[in-house]
C-alpha cells in the first residue's frame, strides 16, 4: 500500500492505450491479466534506469537528499511493476546512454538492469520506504552469478546508431533554440515555430508540444531545454538532452498506437515529460483541441495561451492536413531534413550529428 501511495503521489505511471480507474492498484493489473489475458509493458525513462543500474552495481544511495529520493522512487517503481507483472522496457534509456558513452558501456548497463529487474521486490520496498540504503550483498551475488540472467543478451548490435526518430525531434529543438537565441520573446518564438512547421517543415506533435512548453511562461519544470543563452558547449548538451526527452515520448506514442494486444504505460521522474505525455496520448472524453487549449493556457497564461492556440488552429487550416498537397510537402520536408539540420547547426555554431 505504501508503494502504491508513493507512485500515486508522484504520478509515476502514465497509462497509454488502456483505461483504468485504478492506475496505482496492483490488483487491477493482476486481475486484468488473469481474467482478460491483458499484457502490460512500461517504457522506463533513463532517470529511472540509471539509479537501478547503480543499485545493481552494489552502490548505496547518494548522500544528497534530492538524489536519494530519485533512487527511492525508482526502487518503488520497479517493485510495483514486478508485483503487478508489468514488463519493463529499458531500450530507449540504453540508446540515450550509448549516445554519450559507448555501445559497450550501454551493454554493461543492460546486463546490470536485467540483474536489477530480477531483484526480490521486497528489497526495493525497503529502499523505497527508507529502511535500507542499498541492496543486500548476498542477494546481488546470487543474481550476478545467475546464468539465466547473464544469457539475456540484447539483440541490438549498435546502441550508438542514429535512430529513425532522432532527426525529426532534433530538428525541432534546433529550430526552437535558434529562435530563442535570436532574441525573440517566448510568444513570438512560439508563433514563429508554428509558422515554420507549416511552411517549411512537417507536423510533429510530441516535438511541437515539448518545444512550445519549453518556451512557455510556466513550464512544468525549469530548463526543459537547458542553457539556451549560454556557451555553445552547454547549448549542445541541452539540445541533446531535450531531443532524447522528445524521443522517449515519441517512442512511447508509437508503442501506444501499435500496441495491439499489449497495454503500454510510461514511467519517468521528469514532471514535464509526464505532463506532455498525458496531454498527447491519454484517452479522455475531451477532444484533442480542448486538451491542447487548456494545456497552453495553463503554461502560457490565459491571453498568450489563447493567442498561441488560435495561431495553431490557423496554421493547421492553412496546412490542409490530410490533403495530397500536404502529404507531398511533408515528404519534401523529410527528404531535405539533413540539409535543414546542417543549416541550423551552422547558424548556431554547433555540430551534434
């Protein structure tokens, strides 16, 4: 009950292609699996995978209180998923890690995450509730020596490769940073982004909502695209991190749409990602336009939020989404995406691709 309450308080589990009034009730997942044969998967963010990997490496919780809370919430999340028989998917976290380290380092993380995923959930409950600061050494020794776990190799041969969904998200973040570094205020930059996606680029709902939110007066958390006005090295890091955030949401959206018999959830310690995921993919009785309007007004204020929403509608009409002309324009925009990325990188003075 305490673990369920922890997840509920921090909104750590976002349902996608399934509806439930008991998101944080383990019994509801077990009942759906047993009675209806429903399968549940959850996509874990890097900010959950990394602490669990550290625990599997015999590391104790950090001394810093803020960092230790992240570890405890990660432990609570995995304990919940284990008890509810929800399969955890860490692939996106591994690709993100490999992009700044190496394929070999990400493979090592995969092995340690598989060990973490086989830990007795009672130990995670103890960590989550502050009764322990590390996993028991003997239990970890047994898991590290378990040949069944050791044989769970990842199929991917190059975790450092550029994913298909990377470039569209990266282009949007580059454009957003370019607009802001040119001195445009938030609202003007937001409207320019909407005009650009209609006239020169393509529609990309996760990236659009993320970038509009990052520019807003009241983002869910500060610095969604960090250090926009600082040194180029810091800007590059901020752009990369923001791109991976959008990639996670985009991949989850693909899982939700293509789930078929599998029900997908998203779990992240990132407040902004959870807010955007809920706005984009949660099925409610409200229309998508009403949800978008309310979201923009919440983060931009009533006046600017309404103006940006009106601009979005106007550009959507002008784009003639669904028409043959728009389909051709989108195809052309994708065909020149490498050139568009190069031009923005050149203007910003960076090189990430």
